[in-house]
């Protein structure tokens, strides 16, 4: 990549969003994220996708300004009403975050995909990156783990309604309050837990900060139904790949089961 002195966070940082310094001294923060449906309800899918995209901005301590839609949709195979409902879910979640959705881009695709580009801003002294962890810092997980396992169960028709409801509620919840708190408390390191799982994203903090971390599995918050579904063999392929990678840098206690290891590597959405 061409070096540019305005770039504060780019490819090399493996952080949640790109950060560029503006002429007025403020920092512009931008991210893009999209994926295929993980729930059956189009409106809920739109809400979850929007919350997931916004999470990257919140993890940097920034405030979102506006959103752009990114859409892939099989226009000849699915009714346009489904797309309209997905977009409405995303727009409503963006409105909840206090920002407008001002446009976007769509393509004809074999299966639905949806997400957003989110642009935000932050004062330089409030920027939260993944390279500021210090020995003795306490790890705080702000959302329960298990969305990858539960989403796989939904696709297989094996998740009960109450489990689905709780998972959707968690995935569609904004991380704005957590972001506000970390800025107010002067927290210097944070990340959102998403596709690479808890261990994968924690490893990025450790590498960037040149520290190690210790996790007490028994203190991790799990979504209801996660452990039972995992024990029933409902494990996403991405979660298995995450664990295979995590085993190269993680020392597990001998008492930890394979299922527990997989849960710490479960690919999350809007974590």
C-alpha cells in the first residue's frame, strides 16, 4: 500500500476500522461489513447486519455519522418485498443509532447478502485501538458468546424459539453504551468479537500490545442453549477453522473439553 501520513490505522493494525486524520484534527473512522442471512426473518437479518457493522465503529470509541447499504440479492429468485424488509431493518437500526442511511450499492447475486459501510468520527484522545493492553489489565466481555452455534442450529431447524429470540435480541443490540463507557473510563484497548471468535480477536490484541492473556472459561457469558447445541454436534465450519488456528498460539488447561475450546473459538456476529 502507498504510505500516507494521514492514516492512523490501516491494514497493518488488524483493527476493527480504518482511521484517517482530517484537516481539522478530528479522526475519520470507517468500516464495511456484510454477510449472508443467519436468521430466517428478513427484518431481523437487516437489524443484525446493521448492528454488526456499527459495532466496529463503537469498538474504536468513535461515534457513527452515516451509513451506506451494500446489497447482493437474487432479483429473479426472491420477491422484492424481502429485500425491502431487509433494508427497512437496517435503516431502523441505523436510526436507533442516530444516523441516516444515505445510499449504497446493490448487485444481482445468487443468494442474499447485506451489510453497511459506516462512517464515524472520534477525537484523537478518545480513539481506542487494539494495541494498548498492559499486563494486569482485566478482560471484560460485554455480550454473551454462542451466536455462531445458534445460527447454525437455526439453519438446520434445530433451535427452539426461546433460544432464537434471545440470540436475535443479543445480535441486534447496539454496542453504543459499551463504547460510551470505555471512552468515559479511558479504556485504551477494545475490539468487537466477530468472525474469528473470542480467541482469534483476543490474539490480535495480544499481538498488537505484545502481551499475553489468561481466560477463565467458567466466567465467560454464554447465550442460552449454546452448550447443549454444541454438545449435540451443532458446530459451524468457521468455528472449527478458528479453533484449528487458535491452537497454534493458545495453551489450554488440561481440563478443558473439545466443546469448550470450540465455544471460545465460535464465530460471532455483532459480539
